[in-house]
C-alpha cells in the first residue's frame, strides 16, 4: 500500500475527472476544498464507476456552498474505495475558484 497525493488543483465549471484509479484500487484518506475567490461558490463532487458518467446516482456533494476564505473537509469522500477505472469528478459553480486536494492509499 502506498499513500500519496492524488489531486491538487482547481475544478472547472463542468463535471470532469480530477482523479482516475488506473489499474489499481484507491482508498481516499483525506479530501479538502478551499475557496479563495472573493465570493461564495458551490461545489459538486461525484464518485463515478468505470464506464459511467457523473450524475445524480453517483453524486456525493451537490451545491456544497463555500464562502470566500472558507475551507472544508470533504468527509463523505474519505473511506471511499475506487476500483480500477473509477473516477472522482468535480465541478465548481465558477471555474478556477476552488482549490481541492485529495490524498489516498493505492493498493493492488
């Protein structure tokens, strides 16, 4: 098992993969989001099975509101195990306003 940073970046305003579990299983151990935009923004987050697309059936957070300067732990992602090909996808209400970080354990 190998613990590592899975994603550090800013989700766009359309649901897109921020992490793909490629040929391995991945268990998310930490997930955070920070809004440094100057205004309130929202965040949607999905755990999407391989071959599927982001939608209501795999949404973990919908319209999570972050005030300017707010940091939140995304605890509903922690403990989720992704199978090979599964993705974590995210979308912010405004592009490049939320900084998101995922860490996890990668195992066979």
